[in-house]
């Protein structure tokens, strides 16, 4: 069997086109959705992410506000900026790029963002709403995974889903979303006893552990749908590097029913869902 490759770029392009259309309609009513992105420090990967987010925001017809603060920014100064953005009616979404420098209390900053503008879905109020099955803003990467799963598989109810990783950004919200779709959900993590056997039970396997090619082909149930959230840069011959996921792709391709590649799978959906969340927040602000 050769798995069907799920084209995340095509999915993301579809969502971005929809968001752009709906943004134009909202703008015609006098509301231009605005996204503020705050970057503290010089982290190289974060710089690239923030640049891409700003570009996509403008392409969708939204207003982009970028704040780049030095590495030694005091927590109080960052909290003051967040408070200012909370009060700014032109800003509908606020994203504080992670990781923050070590001297800043990340949880305190994330919880200072107004839950109504929390387009990352990281505020405890939004995490709680998701856990309770109430409407709220949902973290972008798991939301992107869910949209692809529903488009590929339709009704997910009764499926056995295994989520690898228990982070607040991906693992926990992914599990909550799958539970909301009536899947039977397992979260496996670094202390799980028999990782391969847990994986083998999965009709839907979501890998978000940040370990290059951890999931081998023989860990996958034949015909399963595999979503690979990992983005790991590994060394290759010479002085080169390449991106690989958390799944050994070539092996998985011969066993799985459907699989997302890295790059070009889950990654592009994250920004698309960020703009979708910004549109949602802007719409709600108009009510
Ligand atoms: N750093 C890596 N991924 C993310 C994300 O989805 N949101 C934020 N704020 N920071 C990140």
C-alpha cells in the first residue's frame, strides 16, 4: 500500500482564500481585522515565523502590527505592551511569539492577553473552554490538524485516536478536539510504557513530540491516518541540513492510509488557522 499524501499547502491555500474573502466583506462594513505579533529577542526560527505571519496577514487584507522588543526587555514592559494592545480597538488578535527569554514568566504573559483577542488559544480561559466543550479560540496547530482530518475522513466518531505528546500548544488541545469529535482518545508521552503498541492501536495518529523520525513504519496500523506535527532540522552529508518530522516518512508511506509530509503538511495550516482565528475574533468584536 502507498499512503495518500495529505497536501497541507493546498488545504491552507483554501482556508486563506476563504479568510481573505470574508475579511473583505467585514472590511466593507468598516471593520478591518488586525493582528498584533510580539517578538521578544533574536531567536532565529521565531524571526522567520513572525515574518511569515506578517506577510500572510497583509495578503489576507488584514492589518498587521509588529512589535520587536530586545532580548533584555523587562516583563513589566512586555505586560504594559500587552495591556495597551488589549485596549486598542484596531487590534483583534494578539500573538506573543514563543519561546520568550528565560527571565520572563511565560504563563503570566499569556494570561495577560485578553481571552477575546487570544488568537493562539493559549489563555487558561480558552484552554478551559475547550476542555469543557464550550466555544472559544482554539490553538492553531491542533485546529489545522482537525480541519484536515475532517476533510479527509468526514465523521471521526468512534475512531481510535492516539496523540503523541502532551504539550499545552499541541498535545492537550489536540486530544480535547478529538474527544469533542467523539473519538476514543489516548495521549502517549515520555513516560508511556509501550509507545509502539499504543501507536499500533491508532486509526488516527498525531505525532507532536519533537523527536526526528521517532515513529517507525511498523508502529503504524495499516490504513491509519497519520498527522506529523514535528519540524526537526537534522544534519545530512556535507554541511547540509534537512527538515524531517516525528515520523519516519518513507517507512510510514508503505503502511499508512493517509499521511502529512514534512514540510508541506501541518505547518502551512498553522498560519492559516491563526488568520481564521483573527477573523473570528474580529467578527465577535462587532457584536
Ligand atoms: N512558537 C512556535 N509555535 C508557536 C505558536 O503557535 N504560537 C506562538 N505564540 N509561538 C509559537
